[in-house]
C-alpha cells in the first residue's frame, strides 16, 4: 500500500472541512441553517400578506366612510 502524498492529504482534509460545513448548512435530517432560513422567509411572507390585507381592508373602510360623509353632506 502506498502512502498519501501531501496534496492528497490536503484534499482529504479540505473535503472533511467541507463536509462539516455542509452538514451545518443543510443539517442532518433535522434541519440546518437553510431550513431555518426557509421557515423565517415563510413567516415573513405570511406577515406581509396579513399587512397587505389589513391595508386593503382599511382602504375599503375609509372609502366607505368617505362615500357616506359625501352622501350625508349632500342632504
């Protein structure tokens, strides 16, 4: 059996570091940083949709109040 060259040892060392980093990023089946980022983005999107719905509802309410006030003023 031949011994590893310095280059081969460095490649294996770098691959080991890369494997550890990927495990932290992707996770080991229980979710990693990417899964957490996806969850945060989904929560942000839900909050954004709620805010848009609230603004839409308030716009409709204010428009209805404006129409009612204009009708009351004409009488």
